[in-house]
């Protein structure tokens, strides 16, 4: 595995870049294969650049985030990325592209160079920042790469989410790699997840804001996810219409299609749609608007589905749309404008137009005004209630559940 990783390293680096690169190799202190002089000499011949060895103590075994902190402290170069021996790098010149993206972010945001997170494009887990590249500036400001609470899960999305609030997180989709073990599937260790979206992320944002903005108002990156509970079948045309929503301003968006229908055909068709649209998004160079599909094998109802998507998301705002709505193409711009006008609001009620009455039953509903609240946003600024077909609320960082 290490041989194949090193081969991919050689194929994607220029000779000039190899001279400037160092590999910090962590080896368990009781590793029966690698923890001896002959093996280390062999590793040095495999790795085509400067190599530094670090002994990983038993208390860190399986704790990838803590190992990452340990290795990062030994780094002397400006940019740091954690790569496993199961990673295969695919695109020549990827280091130069990553540095170029850091420079673009600094120019567009006015932040210091290095105050950013740029993720490599993991083709085995599209749309997820599995391999973020960080700058020494981050380590200096926080004292470590990751907070001590992290064990072996959550570190990658935490870093991406942290800088997205400053419009300083991005995917470099031209820099592809294949993570052959782990990712969204099984790993070589027991996964240990922590709840970092609340207090940990909030305190880190405050700290970073003080460092970058010196106490001034926080640079606002809008993180807005869209959760769609889906029970109806054969409605991919509607789901695609929702998934193609785009904003004209920079917004960090993920879609969460929560399949509340146990039909395997329904699951397969929606996943196929998601894969097609995600591949298209990558090919067009976009680093946002990726679709996640969640299903749990039985029908639990719309509220359960909404809460499931809500708790998966790490965004500051969650937009709920039903799987039978036809959204206006400017819907996201409207909600971003609402956030800017009312930054302290807890919820935003969108307008939902019902179709015209077409029979006796729908004429009766129209006559008795059952649909009054569907258009409430045209009538008052502070409505007492909103229809969940088109409703946006604060994310789970602010509310543990809704």
C-alpha cells in the first residue's frame, strides 16, 4: 500500500516541488513491520522527498485526529495535509493548484494568506471535505490543528465548516484522489463521533473571528442546507428541480434528500439521480451544491425525516422543502437576502402557492380558506405559524432538535 501511495506521489509532483516537500510518517511504537532501522531505510527509498519519522504512542492508536495533531506539530512547511497509505493521488501539479486556491481566497476575502481551508477532491466520497489542506497560520492561532475533543471522526468537516463562515473554505475539484479504505464506509478503526457542531464550533468561530477581524463584525459566509423529506415515488423531476437551485452570490449549500419510503426502487432511483448531479457538479468545478441521500428502511413520517436531515446538517440555516413543490429559481437569493435583513431571526416563512381549485373538494378548501397560511408571508412580517413545505430555521448548532 505504501509503495502504491509513493508511486502516486511521484507521478503528481514536479521535481522542483519534491525538493520543497516533506513527508512526516507516523509509525506505532510496537509496529512489528515498520518499527526497525531496515524498514525505515526502505521507506526512505520509497518516499521521493524529505522524510521525518514520528513514533505514535499506544494511547493514540486508532485516534486519527489526535495523531494528525501530533504529526502537524512536527511540520515545518507552510501547508499541511493528512494522507493515509491507502490514498492514491491522481492529478499532476495538485500542490500548485492548492496554493493557488489559497491565494485566490486571500484576494477575494481580504483575509491573510493561509486563513482558509482547501479540500482535495476525494472521488470515493464526492462533496465531502475528507482531505482538507491547512496552513501553519491555523496551527499558530489555535495551538493545534484540531481541538483536543476530536478522536477519529469529524475533524475534516469541522475545519471546512469553520472557515466557510468567513467565505474561506473551498474544494479544489481539479485535485483528485481516491481514498481506497475508509471514507464514508468501513475504516480500520472503531469510529468515534463527537458533537462538535454546537459549543466546539461556536467557540472556535469566536476565537477565529477575534484573530481575523480583531473584534469587528464577523465576515459572513452563508451556510444554508436544504432538507427534503421524500415519500413520493416517480418524482425525480421535482427532486431534480430542487437540486438545481442556485444562488447568484457565494453560499455554502448541501442538499439532504431523506427517503422516508422503504421502496428499494425509490432509493435506487434517487441515489442514481444524486450521483449524476454530483458528478456534473464536480466536472463543472463547483465545490458546493452536493446532494446527500439518507434512508432508513421504513416509513417514519415527515417530521422524523425532517429531523433526520436537520441533525445530519452542519449548516447555520436549514431550508425545508417538500418533495412536491416547484421552487422559484431565485428562492435561495430570496432567503439569503432575508438572512441579511434579519440576522437574528429564528425562522423564515416562505410563500407557498397552491394550485387552482379543480373539483368540488378543492373548491370547498379554497372557499373555507384552509390555505390561508400558505401565503402568509405576503400578509405579515411576523407570522405566528408557517407551512413546512417552504420554511427555513436555524441549524442544529443553535437548536439540538426541532
